[in-house]
C-alpha cells in the first residue's frame, strides 16, 4: 500500500513532463499492482500486468489506464519495446524510480556482476523510455521527489530502513537490514542523488557504447556537473563526437590538452591553482596572445548562447574558432618566460590565458576526459 501511494504521487508529478493527464496517471498507478493479489497471477506470475489490463477492461476503465497497468513493467529486457502512451510512460518511470531510490536508500546496490533485484534493468528502462520517446525529464528532481515520498509519516524528517514498512518487501534480504533504524532524510538525499546519478551515468555509457558512442565523450559531458537531462546529454555527446571527427576538433583537442598539461605542471611547481585566473589584457605583449584573448572572450559568449538554446552543433562551431588562435599562440609565444624584469608577471598572465582556454572549453565538455 505504501509503495502504491508513492508511485501514485510520483506518477502524478511526472505526468506533466510527459504530456499525460495527472488524474489518469494517478489512477493507473493506484491499480498497477492490484493484480498481484489475484489467484491467476499467483499461479502464473508471468501474467502480471497483462491480467491487470484484463481486469481494468472488464471494469470498463479508461483504456489508457488499462494500457498503463500492462505496460508499466516495460521494457522487460533489451529486446522489449518501451511504453509510448504518456500515461503508461508516467507510471513506468514512477515505478522504476521508486524501486531504485528505495533500494539506494537502504544501501542495497548492485555489486560486481550481482544484481538480484534487477536494478540495472530498472535504470536502463528509465534511460530507454526517456531517450526513445525524446523526453525532457531531468532525473535529479524526480529522485529528490521519490526520496521525499519515502519519508516516514511517524517520524518526520527521517527514512526507515525497515523494508516491510517501506513496502520494498523482497525475498532473500539479509536479516540485518530488516531493522527500524532511522536515518536523517537530508543525509540520505545527498548520498542517494550522487550515487544514483553516477549509476545512471554508467548505465547510459553501456547503452550508448552498444550503439557505437565513445564512453570518454560521455565522461567529458558528465564531468561538467549537474548533467541529469538524459536526452540533452545524448545530444551533447553526439555533437561533441561529430566535432572531434573534424580537423578543427582534432587540432583544438590537442591544443587544449597541451594547455591543460602545462597548467598542471606549473600549478604543481608553483603550489597554486590558476583555475579561476583571468588574463590581464594590459599585460598582453605579442599579437598572438592578444588575438587568443579576444577569441576566447567571443567564443565564451557564443558557446553559452548556443547551449542556452540547446544548439550544441552551434556551440561546437563557435568552439572551432579557437583552433587557429590556439595554434598560433603555441607556435609563437613562450609561456614560461625566464628573461626580463617583468618575466614573472608575463608568465603568470600567460598561464592565466591558458586557464581561460580550459574554462572556455568547459562550457561544452571537459576535454581532459577525452582520449586522443
């Protein structure tokens, strides 16, 4: 009953994001597990969902509700289809997210090849439903909502690890886990969000790698932080992959990596960080460093503007404008100036310019994560 109530509320919350009617999604979620207590499903468990649909149709319920009751288990495997009807999508996402958050809240995560509760399949199901329906459903707010619904009414601000009280009632769970230990929900929330987002990232890598995408590009996008919109992540990865196939992309990648390597070595030597450093335009001497500085300022604005409207191909084109200035800079300018009264000041300013190269590309992806 507790689980049904959580799924119902979560389905209603998700409904608006997938163009489903909240009342229909909520009613379908209320009934989606009802057939589990029937004699038919008790004898033939593989009929779960299907029998629920038959019962709903016999009661002359809305066809979308009946369809959602059957389809909320989908996809059941890599070859299975995903729900396409919005009400079915809302209930399927709510069911899978509640399962994942519930197990993560009690620290019961897949380890190695072991996954007795098929949590990898649940996460991959969320990914496939979102991507194959081209949905804009950021994951973090939904995880946070699911955690909030786990909150125990008897103890405000806490989450029980008691499996039966939370209706995460499964066979084979070790006795040590079936306790009444109370954990502050604020502590659980931070841990669950971070760990579960990382788990989704790993599942997304597997999914995209099977389709030919490079896992290092996924790492480069996820490293930006706060990346929880699966559809946008895939679009970023695709645009980044196309960009790196071009001559401009390959050469710029080499230049950015060179800048990052110099910064890493000099930061270690100087025992300081240039991450937030900004080059002083008044200290720029060579025409190549002046041109690079001007290009960086333009590219930063152009890439941010393109990303804000989700034009990732446009962001890559803007980034390509750095190729020539970066090449010219490394060909003509000495970063580690050692001669002259102002050598120390010039060196620091040029290192700051390298930091700005790194910062400009970080609006698109973390190039340090990209192989090559």
